[in-house]
């Protein structure tokens, strides 16, 4: 992985998966097809909606391989392990980054590092590297916390006077362009937010203003659904603007339409990686709550990674990408044997609340929501080629209204669900829209469509279909259940190959 382009690796895997004769009979979806030209073709519905292109996710949108960064500091195991690691991070943080944005790697030599608190990386260009499973970070003590926290500061800020109205009556899912009232002040390369307001009419049509209430249930409020999608301008032609990643939530005049604005994010960091580590938490019992909770957390960062990391016995996650974590790749990592009571807000093995993130080739055991998104998650995001064993709940969008997620070749002995969760939690309601299950293997699945604003797809699933939690909800789009031979075997890899070509 380290010595090859990430895109090249994905292309190699794609070619292996699509060898002739892999299946005796192959079939294609009516929504996405491989043409005679070898390209991916999308079949729109009557409104122009298509399954989105998910290829531009992960570290630098998958355009650059994850680099091998030279070691700048080396730390040996010892009684003051946390202090020595933090000292190395702080000293490296004070140095000026090189032209490539990196300050250097900190190598933790093999051995055991007992960590009482949290290791913090708050500067760009730092890689924390071990020597594989022989470098063991142990979260000791009885404090619930993250072992490694990676976060910048500041906040996303709209540039005054830069807001421009989208004039199209309807911008469909999958679109990479739209028309503006004007393009003065814009240029190719600008970072913009595509903004979709929440409205009372939309909440009402979704029927999220009258969730069957129980103690603690919150009805959805329009001002909590002002959605912000980070994009970059790739072309301008007259008043038409093209963007790097697709629209994953349709914008309709009747629901307030959409706007764009330029923004800054002073304090957000970049180019941080964690790799080749074994992370473990001490625990007092199988249902203990007072111990290491998250192995690695990201927020207020773009273009980072985790690779070849194993976590064991944490109460929640191996990796949690929070709202302002963008373009993160989590690769070849494991979340094993969580320790906690088995109930809400626990055991979210690989959790993503950010956007344009990728989790690939990962494995989990004893989780609840193993590959999961949270509330108002602004995609696209991808979970690819991952497994979950001994599961205690379901995979899929969780909480409220994740948009544009691909679950591709996920294998679980439990469930994948995309549904109206009703009054579960604090009133989750509709968990997601424009979610795509592709060639997954499950015990059973419930896939429903929300009343408005898009579809959810289950294509080529091996496993049982069931009705979900609440009766009377619209069925999602199902195609080829228990039918082998779906081509392409991986939608994500086909889309990456299409982009590379």
C-alpha cells in the first residue's frame, strides 16, 4: 500500500474481481451499467437522479497514494511513555512544514507504551507510526476517553458577500453541475459550500414533525437541517458551475432551493496519519464503561489517514471521524472485542460523521453499529470491502438523515438497515437517503425509501429481506436479491477505474 498509488491498487483489485469466469452468469443493474466502451454509465430516473459517483473520497480524493514520510523523531517505550510521545509531537509541531506539508514521522519502536490520558496531535504534517502489532499502546486507568485525538481548531466561516442563489428548480442527486444567478467573484479551484436549507414544508412532507413520542423524543426542527456540503469548483461556463463531488441531496425550489458560498476554515489541519499500531484498552469487566472509549478520533482535519491499526477492548470505536473530518482514509484496520454494556451510544466500530471519507478493508467483532454514520452526515462517503462478526445491532446510517453513502461488499452476520427508526434514541426518524448497498452479504436487511427527497438502493444483496421496525413505510429499491454475478462486482472500484481512465 505504501509504495503504490492508491488509485492503482484499487484498479488492480478491480481487474482481479472482474475476471471472466468469476461467475457462471453475470448481470448488470438497471441503474448502473458497464458500457462496451468500458466506462460506467448511469441511467437517470424521470427527474434526472442517478446513483452518485463515489470515486472521489478518501485521502486527497484518492488522487494521491498515501506517502511514506521520513522519520524525524524516534520514541522508545518507558515509564513516561505518554509524556515522551507528546513531547515528540509538540517539538515536531513547532517546526516549519516542508514544501509537501509534512513535518515528519514519529516512530514508536516496538514495545509496550502505557498511556494514562490522551495523545494529542493539533498540527499539520505529523505521522504517528509504530512497528505493527509489536508497538502496543495501552490505555490504562479508569477514565473514559480517546487514546489518540487529532484535531485542528477554528470553524467553517462563510466569506461575506459570496452567497449566490442556485436558479435550477430541481438539482438531481448525482449532478456535478448547476446554474447560478451569477458567477462574479468565482474561479476554478474555489472551495465552496453547497447549501441546502431546512424548511418546515420539507420536515412535514417527511413526516418528521410527528414522530410517535416517548420520553426524550425530539421532533425534527427545520433550522437543524440547514445542510452544508463542501465542494470545489472544477469548471465555470457562463452561469453554470461544475464541482468535484456530486450532489447527494436533491435541491428543490419547493423546499427552499439551494445556494453556494465561498468559505474559509482557519485552524483546520491537514496531512496527519496514524499507522502500524496496536491499541488496547484496559478494562475491569466485559460490561465496564470506565476505560478507553475511542482509539483514534479525527475532527477539523482534511486529508489524513489511518492504516494498519488494530484496536481491542475499547468501548466505542477504533476510528471516529467527527463532523469536520474530511477526506480521511481508514485502511486495513481492525476493531476487535469491544467492552461495554450493550446499548445505545456504544460499540460504533468505524464511525463517520464527516464527508468524503473512505473506510476500506476493515474488520470488526462484537460491535453494535460497525460501519455507521450519524446525524446530518453530508456525503459522499464509502465503506468498502469490510466485515463484521458477532454483531449486536445493525450496520448502516444511524441517528438522523445521512446522505450519499455507499456500502460496497460489506459482509456481516447481522443486519444492514436503512429505515425510519421512529422514536429510537431521541427520535432518530429517517436514518438516511441516497444510500446504496452494493453486493453485500447479510443475515437480513430492511431498506426503505423516505417519503420525499430520494431513494435508497439494495443491489445484489445476499441475505433475507425483512420489513424493518415500522410498518407502512415505502419500500426501497431492491434489485437482484440473492442473485449472484452482479457486474461490476464492486461499484466503488468500477467508479475509481472510470475516473482513472
